[in-house]
């Protein structure tokens, strides 16, 4: 894979606290093939837009506040960072050389076995992956995101093989991903990953609706009310119970 030293960046956040451990410098990559109905960043969808930035420019921004990042690092999110795979890999490579913790927030949707070597180069310089699991079933995933589920599961397996720690993220949306059947299926789906190190269940919110208005777009989940945090907590408890039960059964076997 040829080195790519510049990429399209939507924006950056200097003091992120929800996208990986500690206080982090968060980089929002431009471009995403997913069309999640609850997406709150539709302005990141179009590729080859935003600000063209180099790895050096981004690392210099990191260094401006480096003293605050001692227990944090850099998180690449989006959009979908994997759309700019070679640039992302170069960014993480140079970050690792500088002793910076690297975290990738992704849907995994871009993964292809035909590019296995390129992804393995990224895995070698990635400390943690926050993997967004949108739905437990192929049909539900397709309906919710406009994309097939298979690449996401292939990506998760590739992470497991590479030994990259993974935290699963799941958004619970009323009437779509909050049902017991869907959550139970999701728990069984993710319980077998040996590299699973954490689980974040996020309540659906409507904070992105104004962006849709500004962009002249219809919000797909118009009328769906935001979910109470307590419901997300209950969903997480259900998922954890299923994961633990599955793992106990696998030990007995």
C-alpha cells in the first residue's frame, strides 16, 4: 500500500471524552457510504470534500494540547475513516512512532478480504477499535443503513484474528433496535469475539435534525422521540447477561 500523507477532514475536536479512553484529539474524516436513518452527521457523507490536511498538520494540532492527552490519544471517526484507508494508516503509523494511543471509531463497512494486507497494515498501528454494530440481522441492517451487514462481521473477525481490542457500540432506537428479540440476537452475535473488551449502548437522540433542515434534507426518523438513558442502560444489562451466559456455555463445552 502506497503511503498517503493527506486526506479530507470534516473537523476536529480538541477535548473529546466519549470516543475512547481518556481525553482525546478527535478527527472527523469526510466521506461515508452508510446512510443510517439516525445519523447526526449527514454533512460528513460526501467524499472528497471538507479540508484537505496532512498528517503533520493533524499531529501538530494534537501537540498544541498534548499535556492533556497523557491518558488519552487520537481517535479517528467520521464519516467513515476507512474510506481513506491509506491516509488513516499513515496517520496512525506516525502517531504510534510518537507514542500516541490510536483509536478507530468505525462501522467496518469498507472491509474487503481482497484488501486484507492493507487492513493488516492498519491493524498493526491501531490500539483500539470502537466498532458500531448497527443491527443484529442482515435485513434489519440493510433497512437501517442502506448497506449489507456481511462486511461488518468480516471486519470484526479480522480484528479478532489480528488481536486488536474491540469495543462494540450499539445505538438503541425506539421501535427499531430496542426490542428484546433484536437485542438478544445481537448479544449472541457478539459474545464469541475473543477481542471484545467493552460494550457501549447509546440512546437514540434527535440532535442531528437541525443539520438535515440546514441541508434541505428530510430526517428519516421524523417523529421518533429520543430515548431515555435508563432504557439504554437496561438494554446494555440484557446484552451483558447474554454475553456472559454464552461464554459460560462455551467454557463448559
